[in-house]
C-alpha cells in the first residue's frame, strides 16, 4: 500500500521549491528578458515602420503638391507664351499693315506725280502744237510772231474752267 512519509513529503516539497526557484532564476528570468528584448525590438521596428510610413505619406503629399504646382506653372507659362505670341503676331500684322499703307501712299503719290507730269507734258505739247499751228497760220498771213505766254495763259484758264 501506499504510505505517506512526512520526511519524504517535506523533502519533495523542498525539492520542488528549490527546483521552482532555480527554474525561475535560471530559466524564466532569462527567457522573460529575451522576450522583453524581442518585444522592445518589435515595438521599435513597428515605430520605425510607422515613422517611415508617415514619412512616405508626407513625401507623397509633398510630391503631389509639387506636381500640382508644376502643372499650374506649366499652365501659366503656356498662357503667358500664348499671350506673348498673340501680341507678337498682332505687332507683326500691324507693322505689315503700316508698311502696306506706306507703300500704297507712296504708290498713290508716285502715280499722282506721274499723272501731273504727263498732264504738264501733254499741255506743253498741245501748247507747242497750237503755237506751231497758229504761227503757221498767222505767220503765213501776216508774219507776226505769236507770243507763247498768251497761249499758256489761255490753256491755264481753260484748265481752270474744267
């Protein structure tokens, strides 16, 4: 049968207490220390990952903001370039119109000058022909010389009446 010996029971309890204390000192504390260190490393890595994720989010927002600013600058530059091109185009067109007007005015003035010269030459030729005809008619009849200034005066008055 089974008998319970008090000395044996006390020794077993003392052995269990010694074993518990030894395990606690040599096994549980180092294991808990290692677990605590690993937990601290995991927490640090999580904090680091969260910080890097936040930094990445900030960089993404900064990139998006920079991209939006660049797009806005691009639009402004294109608008400015278009305005400058339109102004340059208008300036060139205005200069071309001014040059065309000057050329037209010069051509009109030249045509008027030529017309006046042709009219004067024609008047002179007609006056010469009239004088010559009158000299032939009068000269052959009376021998009197015709005064050219009278014919010029006559043609001038006739030109004014028209």
